């Protein structure tokens, strides 16, 4: 059974930083790409960052240069370092991975990030 557990969200002032973590179990973590999504109230869930099994990364234009995704395969954990946070980064952040044909997606429970003064 694949389980993803996020942590690290909270309330931060504009310009501040947070680091999100997602601990995975039930999968051969090192073999799979991992993603961070976010969903703001009234908005669709959007892809924020992706890290491939080999370590290559991609980011949404809105977070490029501010967010960094990384992974620790020894700890089965993916991270999202968020710097220079803006109020528009306020959302619930979700960890995601997918596998199989047809693809089956797995999601964490989400962690709330609120950027406000």
C-alpha cells in the first residue's frame, strides 16, 4: 500500500521560507518521479514541481527561482524548499506519484501553507 505523508506547512510572512517534506512508503521510491501540487481555494490543483527518478527537475513558471524540489532516496523522502514566499503561494500542498498502466495516482493528505502578514 502506497502512503504519502506531507509535513512542514504553516503560516509564514511574505518573503519568508518553508520546507515541505513528503515521506513515502509502500513503493520502491528511488524508481519513481515525485511531484508537488498545490490547490488554492476556488482554484484547480496545479503542478508546482517534479523530480524524476534520476534527479532532473521541472518547475511551474510561477515558482521558478524561488522553489527547489529535491529527494533523499535513502529516506524515501521528497522535499520542497520554498523561498521568497508570496501571498499567492497560499494553498494546500500535495505530494504525488503515479505508476502502472493505466496510471494510478497516489496523493498525500496535503499540508496547508499560508503566506500572510
